[in-house]
C-alpha cells in the first residue's frame, strides 16, 4: 500500500519525513495528519498537496469555492461570486503572449528577409534575429548566395540557312530579393525564355562553320551580353555569372556528311601546311646561296682592290727608284723578267741581232742538274752568265745605235 493511499489511517508515514510516527504539535490539536511534511520535515514537498492548493487558488480567482479541506470549513464560508471578465482577460493575455512570441524569426547569413506589411513591401532584413508582428507582417526569406543554373538545348537556324543544335548552360544568383519577389511573377521562367530568345538571335547572326569551329567562345559572350541586358530591362533581380556553350552539332541526319567535310578540310589544311613548309625550306636555301654569292663577290672585290692597290704601290716605289737610277733599274727589271720567263720554258732562243749564231740554252739539262755531274752544272752556269752578258751588251749597243740614228735623223731634218 502506498504511503498516501486512502484508508491508511493514522499509521501512514511520509517516506521523506525521516520519522516513524506522528509528530507532536506545539499548538496542540490534531494537526499532525494535515501537516505531513511540514514543520521540521527536510524532505521534498507533497506534490498532491501543492496541486490541490493551486486548484484552490484558481477556483477562488474565478469566484468558486476553495477546497482546503477541514472540519472548520462551512458550507458557504469560502464561496463568492464569479467574475465574468476574468476568463476572457486570461485568454487575451495568453493569446497576446503567444502572438508576440511567434513574431521572432532568424534570418541566415545566405538569406535576406523581405517584409510585406498587409501585402505592401516595407523593407529588406539583413541576416540576424528580428521581430515582426505576426499577421500584420509577412516575411519571406530569399537565398542570395547560392549559384543557380539553367540549361537550354534546341535546334536553330543560322545566317547561311543551315540548322545547328546548340546546348547552352548559364549560372546566376539573386542580386535583389525585393525585385526577385515583386517585379516579375516567375523570374526563373522569364530567364529561361529570355535565354532562348537571346540564343536564337545570336545564332541567327552567325554562320554554321563559325558556330561549329572557332566561333563558340564568341557565341557564348554575345549570349551573355544580350541576356544580361534582358534581365536588367525586365528587373528580375537576377545577375548572370557565366554563360557556357556546352556543345554545337549539326542535326543527326546529316552528321556523317559534316564529318566528311571536316575530314576534307583537315586534309586540305595539312596539304597547305606541307606546301608552306617546303616553300619556306626552298626560300631559306635560296637566301643562303644568295648570301654566299654576295659574300664571295665581296671577298673577290676586296682581293682585287687590295691586289691593284699593292701593284700601284709597287709601281710607285719602282718609279721612285727608276727616277734615281734608270739604267740599273731597267737592267734589274729585265733580268727579273727574263728569269721569270725562262723559269717556265724548257728552251729559249736568243737572237743576237746581226750575228747569225743562235745559241740554244740547255735549260732542260740545267733543270735536271741533280742528275749530271757538278762540272757540267758549273760549266752550264758559266755559259748562262756569259750569254746573259752578251745579251745585255747587244741590247746596249742596239740602244746606242738607235739613239745615234734618231739624232742623225733629227739633225738631217
């Protein structure tokens, strides 16, 4: 049986009281049974008794009769008239507390709160904790940092009346939460339609070959510029990040023909590159030969000029010597010339003028002097010297005779 179960009599004991029986009361009377857990009791309070007291207070507040229990209580001593305004007031207070508590809301760092008061835009809230009166204000949170994407793929007509299939993707963010919610009913659907319009406009201004090869980057930039202008004009509150041309291809029905055209174009370009390489090699070789001939001509020119300059200097030096000693210089030049001529001729004929004798110099034997005896070589050298002296004397006598004849002719004239 529980310690507070009805019918337990006076033998019931509070398990937290720490005592084993009824406590005496200083005031006398029979208060031990009604004040269990009071006095010097150090245990926890009686929950049933506390609940009963709270119910009594509520009943008295609303004009009812309290149930404090006890023999001394009369039938109508604790009663009173009920106040009809207390219950509505309590309901209003509780509703006001609930209404005020529901007005607090937290806005994340990646969001902005757009406040509408009775449906009219009031302000935009930054991240943090805010309070707005419920029912009066309506707050809608918009994510302004997440990157959103949209794709568009369709077949379009080019300026040269060909059909091409283009796939484009775009990334964008919400730049203005108020414009995103108010200005356009469905801003993202508007972006899709505007992207389709901008893409068709730019594809229609380009040729098929440009779109399939080198014009893809330019196509993406043009679509980005045109679509940004559309979004700004519509006031959607969206800001474009990038526009990428994912793929460009001809229709499936003519894909094989386009592949053949591309292969032929690549072969043509390869042949052109080979021809250019051969042309450059030939041109470079011709330029090298030209430069070699120019340098050889310049070298020959320099050598000829140097040789002519040397001969001129040698003639000028001989001229000075001849002016100082004409006879000696003339004889030396003659001997040098004879030695140069005879050194290249195996035989020589010497004409002694009126003399009928012709002396043949054994030059072949003189050149092969190593094969003969030293006496023959010495005799040949002596004969050569004698012949040279005779030649010189003959030339001198011839010159003197010619001078005598010329002077006599002058005198006779």
